[in-house]
C-alpha cells in the first residue's frame, strides 16, 4: 500500500517537475525577448553554406539563435547549427569526423554550448545559450562534410556590452 | 636470364594497368559498402538517382570533394596512395563507403 502510494507520488512529482521545466523554458524565452539578444542565421539559399560567416552581437546572458534551413524543398538536404566554446572548432571537427558524423554521439561533446536538431528544408529552430563572457564563438553545421569540407562554419563575435 | 624476363612483367603490371571501378549511386545508397583498390586505381561514381549527390572524403591524405553531382552524371577520383578512407555524401548523411587502397 505504502509502496503504491510512493509510486503514485513519484510519478506525480515527475509530471510536475516536467511542467516546471517547460514553464522555465517559457520564462527564458520571455527574458531573451526583453534583456537578451537574438541572432538570425540561415543557409545561403540552397547552397551548403551559412548566409553569414561573421556575426557581431553585444554580450548578453541569454542569447537566442534562430536557424532556418532555406534549401529547396526537393533537395532533401539537412542542415543544423552548433555553437561551440571559443577556440574549440578544430578539436570539435576532429571529434565529429571520428564519430562518423553521428549526431547522437557528438551531441554530448564538451565543446558544444548549444545545438539545433538536423533540420529539413524549410524547417527552423530557435535555441538558447548562455555565454559566460564575451569572445569569438565558432558555429558549425555538423552534417557530413558541411563544416570540415565545404566550409559551412562561422564565428559569432560576442563583444562587451556597452556601458550606459 | 630467362627467369628475369618472366618476373619483370609481373612487377610492372600493377602500375601499367590502373583499374577503373564503378560505384553506382541509387536509392540514396552506394552500390557497395566497401571496396579495395590498388594505388593508381580510379573510382567512378555514377549517379543513377533522380537527386544530386556530393561525394567527399574529409580525412588526409585522401581528402577530396567531387562536388555536387547531378542525376545521370559521372564523376571519378584517382586513389594514388595506400590507406583507408570513409567516403560520404554531403547531401545524404546515411550514404557511406569504405575505401581501402593497398
Ligand atoms: Cu549543413
Ligand atoms: Cu547522396
């Protein structure tokens, strides 16, 4: 009896925690809208390339990055974006090759600050990350060959926020 | 002397006759999952799909990129030195073929 009650309680609390998790995410979104910084990135049309390779933004604790795969619908080509810790792009790309470009294997790589899913043509996703300080944050597409062979990568230059 | 004459063609043969090997791309897959070549051999990639492919190898010393390959077209790459490479398609993440040159 006690066991059953415990089970029910633990299931219930899981449910509640989940809900809290969701509303926390919503709060973050709201925060980013007010005090955070937003960045828009897309593919360069149907090319295996980003539309920007150098982006400058002021430092903020919450940065929302929206990525759009603008490849033609029939092209089937997937893209994504991973924001990396400063200075980690070479190490990361080696690890990516060693993983066989396996998104599941690479997603826990310590170099990654945030990463979108692999997005189909026309799809988009917004992700949030929280840089600890200003700096040059590399971003790459982890699809096979895109960053390491075809140069689908760039740098997010997060500058010191101007003091008012 | 006679013996020498017999052996000589055997030594020269692998260099004189580099082979062409054909790999077909159909149904978003390579026709083989692995292939073994001799140094100097060519791999010819035929695109029998109605979608483009882009074969590449990202790791030195066999780094190369065939670029976007339209439906119905052919592209080839010559493998000069011994080694192992995993070739992939930049458009279809599941396509791969292991090439051993020895
Ligand atoms: Cu990409
Ligand atoms: Cu392909």
